[in-house]
C-alpha cells in the first residue's frame, strides 16, 4: 500500500537508450481495481512482446507495437498512415497467427486474401510492411526468421502513364483561362464559380507544372520568397510541400512543419534531394513575381490560393479534367505533367545528374520511370548513329 492507495509495480525491461530499468505503477484505492489494471497491462505487454513470455506474440499485437513504438516516431504522418493501412490488411488476413508459427503459406495467404478484393499493388505494400516488421522482430529476438524471405513478392504490372504530345500542354494551358460553356450539368456536378482571376491563376499554375516538373504539393507550397535569382538565373527554391493531415494526427517536432490552416501544413519535401533549385524561364519567373505584386501577397504567404484558402488535389483535378475536355485532349493525370517535363529533359540531352537534381530524385532509376521515349525521338537518336557510319565519320 502507498498512502491510502493499493499499488502494484510492473518491472519493465531496461531502456535500450539509457540502460535504466523502468517501473510502471498501477494504483487505486480499491485493491481489486489496482490489481486488474496491473494484470491487464502485463497481459498486453506480454502479448506484444515487450515482456518475455513462453510463447511469441501474435502478429497483430506485434504490428501494433511495431508501428506505435518503432516506425511512427520516425516517419512523416502521411507515411505512418500508409503503414497503418497496410497493417490493417495484414491483420485482417493473418493477424491471429503467432510470430513463431508464421510460415511461407501464411504470406501467400495474405497475398491471396488481398488480391481477391484489392490490387496487386496493395498486396505488394502489405508484403513489404510485413517483411519490415518481421525483420525488426528477428532483431528483437521475438522470432527466429523472416518468413517473407521464402516467398517472392507479389508481382505488379505497372499501368503506363500517358503524357501529352509536343504542343498539347499549351492547348491545355490556354483552356485554363477559358470560361466553361454553360449547359446541363451531370448529377453532383456544381456550377463553376471561378473568377477571371481564378482562371488566370490556374493558367499560371499549369505553366509551372509543365515547365518545372514540380510535384503537386511543391507547386501548392510556392511562396514569393521562394522566387530567387542566382547569378542572373531565375529559379524556384523548392523547400516545402503542402500536406493535408487528418484531424488529431500528431506532428513530430523533427518534421519542422508549419501550420497553414486546419489540417494543412507546410513540410519539407519528400526526401532530402527534394530540396532543390529549379531554374525557370525569365518569362515564367516574371509572371510569378507579378502575381505576388499585383495581389499584395506577403513573402511568406502561399502564392496560389483559392479565396484565401490553400489549394487541394480535388480542386485542381476538377479544373484540369474540364480543361482537357474543352481542348479535346485525352484524360491524362495531373502527375503526367511531371512525366512530360522529365521526358523533355532527357530528350534535350540533360545528363543523369542534372535530371536527378532538377526532378528531386535520389536514384536515376526513379527519374527513368518518369521518362517516356517516343518512337520518333528514338528514331532520331539511332538515325544519328547510322549517319556516323558515313565516309566523313
């Protein structure tokens, strides 16, 4: 007893960071309540592998602990949410199996259960997450091996990204500032309430998309202070992206995020290579500066907003699709503008290092995935090789 309370002390394993042993106390003025708290906590800690046990923890318990204690504190909130979604899929299929009892058959069952209703990409993500979690379980001595090593990962056939042909981006951009033709609206379709200034903004935004290859969140995050000039070269300093997080999500201090409004935050780019200078044409740079000046936009405020609020993917996508339709162009994705720019960089003869630097990629293989060679472009290259066979070569 401690004073007028009953206290039960649970001895925890040593903290790996400090080497100190931790004690958790469970107390209540009612002895049965204090004991119940103690037993429930001990049961849960044994189940997830925190406390030693004669049997290994169930996969679902380990995954919950793995995400909460190991992964979530080290990744961005959006990444943690993706992990959480993968774990839900794993738990629904094989979560009741203990770590020591997992076999290759369970991993194959996981793929089968997911692909019965979801995509192969979803199955691949679950496989990777399971493999990551089991690798940490082996490291912590909770099981002897990672059974994912005995199973090939799910095969995913990537859907090819369709990009616009040369000259077509200008047709799309032209339609950005065109007023929609009034007609019968489909169910759920709202009337366009954009002003002339709104339409001019989308025109400028999509010029940025095609002329810089910046990610959507990076474009949405541009501020007047990010428009820089170095040695006479106009550029955009890409140092943030706009991210929307669910209510209640804990934003780690190390992320160095700045709240814009509600659940919308300015955060560092996707990777360390995402922080970069993207050179732009003098014309585009001047038009961006003019927008900031004409609209009295402060240096640290978003350059692109709608009625004072940050832009979102659905808002842009609706206008993008409508402009494609008005221009008679195929329904390509907004992301295809980044692919279009990467392709033009390659066709212009930019080196691998330059392409990685401008696109903000760590690996050239990633940049290659954004590059779409046309038969005409490849034909021009091979034609130049053949010409070198001539007598003057």
